[in-house]
C-alpha cells in the first residue's frame, strides 16, 4: 500500500509544487510546470486513494472520523453561508 509520506517526500525531493492523486491513475507531481508520473508507483485504486486521504486527515486531526463514509452524514452546506 502506498504511503502518503513517501509521496510527499518525492514531491519535496523533486522540487514539485503539486501532488495529484486520483483513482485509476498513477500519482503525479507538478514540477517546473509539467505534470509527471511518479516512477515505480502503481495505478491507485479507489481504496488506495481513500486510505491515503484518511491517513492525511488522521495526522492533521486525530479526532477526525475514521471513515470518509461518515462525511455523507453531514448536513448539506448552505451555499450562501460564510466560510
């Protein structure tokens, strides 16, 4: 399983500005204005992407719900409310 830390290290080591992760494609970085695949990484599944995001959320906020499915239970956001 891919580790988000490894992806961020690759991004930093290659002086990238953006990390692109999505199901169905290889992780990519933007460096010097060009998007390039991260070598030796597999195409990510939906489950891979969810696991990467959950890891980031747990590190950022240990109180975050353990599953992205719990986001579906949140009430819809009023598009006119202030952020």
